[in-house]
C-alpha cells in the first residue's frame, strides 16, 4: 500500500491513479494522519459486492430492510401538494428569508 501526502497527491495524481488501476491502494495523509484512500472502482466491486454495504451497516451509516415494502404502500397515491410556491420558503443560514434584508 502506497502512502502519499496531500501535496504529493495533488502534484502526482495521474501517477497515483495509474498505480490504482494496476490494483494498488493509495492512502493519502495530512500531516501523517490518513484522510483518504484511493481504490479501484473496477477491481474491488466484482470481488466483494457487499463489502461496502456491510461496512456502512457496521458503522451505522445505513440499515438494510428486513422485508420488501408492502405493495399497497408503493401503489398508494401521494396527497395533493397544493401551491408549492406559497407553501415553501427558502431560508438562509441566519434564518432570514432569501432576498430579505436584515436590519
């Protein structure tokens, strides 16, 4: 496994991608701490199709369904949404409406 700093990854990205294409994994570090991993999107997927889902499930990032959803729920029509323009307002980070000037 190759380790590269952020600066090295930025300056030599093409070379690192070539290494990844040939099956190597590259760990990118920031001040000696691992922050990212470059892995092939092609080779690992066929070998372990459920590996990523299993990792996400272990970390609490997703929860798999125990059964298929009820057919009636899928076919059920959604209630009318009304006038979307009147019912939805966009707010900025400070809570003011977008376009509104704060005094």
